[in-house]
């Protein structure tokens, strides 16, 4: 496993390019190092190859849905402790409950303001 650094690293797994760039922009302005991918398979690969402090995970992804990614992250011992913030267009309370039961640290609904994103990530990292 790569060495830990002082700068927190966020992995953004989101297939919408503009939204992924927005999240990166917000987090980089807060001092985070960001890594970004557009699909779940690549997200798992990057999480395994890097020290990640927090993951922002979309549910609707190509190749592997976010639910499967979240399940694999939480069932892989080397990755299970990384807090995952689920980020999706669905405000359905059943989906939110499912995500939290599966181990997500938070559940955010699109569209999202920069302020809500910053507060969620800071709160999530403080808890972990």
C-alpha cells in the first residue's frame, strides 16, 4: 500500500465529465488531491493502487453500477475502511437507507452545491 501523505486524497467515481470536474474543482480548492475516473471498474482499480482518504461514488455508472462498487469496496479488507460518499440523482429514501446500510458514510443528491459537498466531505473525514 502506498505511503500516507498530509494531503487528503479524494477519488471521484462519476461518469458525467462536467460534474466530475466540478467536484474536483471544489475539493482541490479546499486543498485535497483528487483522482477521477468515469466508471466503477476503473474506480476499484485506482482505489487498490493508491492511498485514498475518501471516495465520492455515483450510483449510475457504466460497466459496473455504483451499488456493486460500494459492495466490493466494503468487502475488500484493504479498502473497507475508506469512507464512501454516495452521490446520485435519486432522492429516494429507500436508496439512501440501502447505501447507509451497505456502509456508505453519507448520501448526497444531485444537483449539489459546492458548500454541501465541502461540508459532507469534511464531516465524513472528521468521523473517520
